[in-house]
C-alpha cells in the first residue's frame, strides 16, 4: 500500500472515530449525573430516593420570589 494512501485511510479513520466519540458524549453523557462535591451535597439520600420511587403521580411545584429579595441577588433576577 502506498504511504499517501495509508495516511489518507488513517486520517479518515481518526476523523470517523472522533465523530463517533463526539456523538457518544453528546447523546449519553447528558443523562449521567455525578455529584463531585466534597461532602456529596447535591446527592439524594436513600430515603429521598425511596420516596421518589414510590410516587405514582407527577408533582407540581410553584416558586414565589419577591422583588425585594431579588434586588439583593442580581444573578437571580436574570
């Protein structure tokens, strides 16, 4: 096999592998969640997971936030 043909095939394989890797990362990883905080601050306890697993109907939550409180936190206002 000629060297320039081998280089072209190798480059095409690397590009195809990169495309597959990007697709896997964008399709699979968003569904994976990890809590990397020191004390696992954002991880649900086993009790909370049990309660959520036993719920049969969706839960609707409403958040009420006053303008006065929001004035202290400009990032929350946006």
